[in-house]
């Protein structure tokens, strides 16, 4: 069993639209599920991401962020940013994209 290491920064829960482009040039929409200054977790439609690959993450209003895929579980993946975000930028993104809670309809 893998030993868990403590996070270096707070994870901010959110729901944000993004686009991910792989080294191969393949690009698709993604949804950010959480964000920290060092990285994020996201969900993609096709599940094309592979651990160890470098990707470009784009969100509306921000320049592209290079990141390395650290883990993949089905269509979900975790990225480690090449350059950390400033804490104010991460906070602004999270505030502008609050977590959307799905409710079951009767």
C-alpha cells in the first residue's frame, strides 16, 4: 500500500470548465473538480490522459498552465503544475467557479 504524503497546499473545491491538450496534440473539454496552487484534479470525457505525460490546461481568462499527469483513474486525473499558481489566483478561480452540487429530482 502506498504511503500518503500530506498536501503542501489547501485544495479548493470547484466546478470549472477547461480544455486539456496532450503532447500528441489531442485536445478535449475537461471539468476541474478541485484546485490548489500546485495542481488540480479534473475529469475528461474520453479518458485519454496517461500518468507521466505533460499536458496544457486552459481555462477561460487565464494563460495556459503546463502540468504533468500524476495519476489517472478512469476519466479522472490529477495534475501537478510546472509552475505553482499564486495563492490569490487559485482563490480567484475557485471563487468564480463554486462547486456545483447535483440534487436528485423526485
